């Protein structure tokens, strides 16, 4: 099942929430994988150069939970930019 997680990559024009949604779906399907493995796969597949990528490069999350919490903040930020609010 780890192979399916490796296939989840953030597309060049894909918002972080789209990537996060696909990744979370695969995480639920692979609940037998260690969270450390999932964290490595998640960090590797974020769009290079994106604000979220830069953030996790400067301050890498230590757990999958930290990664997902930080991702949520950036998803909220993208939503604000999209709606103009």
C-alpha cells in the first residue's frame, strides 16, 4: 500500500488542499504504515518552491500531526487568497 502513497504528488497548479485531501485519503487506507514513513512521503511530495514547501524546509515538522497542522494553516491561507477575504 505504500506504493499508493508514493503516487500522491502535488501538481504544479494544484492547491495544497487538493494534495492534502488525496494524501489523507491514502493515509486512511494505509493505517498500518508508521507515521514516520508517511511523514517522509508527505514532505517529499509537496510542490517545490511553494510557500508551504519553503516553510517545512526551514522548520521541518517532526511528526505527521505537525505536518498536517501546518498544512491546514497554509490551506486556510490559500483559501483567503482565492476568495479575496
